[in-house]
C-alpha cells in the first residue's frame, strides 16, 4: 500500500514528455562512463546554466556527484539502444572511439546536440542530487529527437526538416 502514492505520482509525471540524454564523465583512471538522463533542464542564459537530477541510489552516484566536468549528449530518434544501454549500471562504460572530448568534457559521438559542462552547484533535494552545470561549449545538428513519454520511448520529428 505504501508504494501506491509513489506509483501514482510516477504515472502523473510520465504524462510530461521529455527528451533523452546521456550524461558522461571520466573516472580517475581515464575510463568514461555514461548515464541515461531525462531530467535535463535549461536554467539560465546568462550565465548558461542547465541542471539534471541524480538519484541517491544510483550505482554511479559517487562518480557523477563528484565530477567537476561532464558532457551531455542529446539523443536522436534512432538512438534508443544507447538510452537503454546507459540506463543500466552494468553497461555504463563508454568504449574507445565511441566518445570524444568536447570543450574538455566527454560526449558521445552519437546524438543531436552536445554540451560540455563544469559543475556550478549541487543541491540535495529529497532522494536526488540536483547538479547544476555551467555550459562551456555546445553544438547542435538537425534531426529527429528521442523522447520519453508514459514510460515508453518515442520520437519528436524535427519541424525544420519538412
């Protein structure tokens, strides 16, 4: 019975369609890891700030909570496999050649857009850590976006390509 309000809240929030990203950071030994995130939000234009939320039960919490630089890859409609892969902790590793360093931050070579970030602030809120990043570099290309809605992946067609 205790889970019912949480599940009802999840269902209500699933009515809000989001984009899908992979946030990536380098470990101390240089290996790169990624995590699927759909909580990405723009915060400010001056300075350029964005935020994302990291669950305190995430197996990758220590890495991403401590990362001073990190990258964001906005996934395209055809990249659901990457979203699924980086949603699982056992598949968090980014293979050689699969990523590049962009303005000092690791990003996947895939994707519609890339943002390099430096941690600006961290705030605890409930069972999540809100990570606010200052955007130090960015780029975007045309294409259809991967979306997440009602617990399923979908797509948003690029209105500029028609």
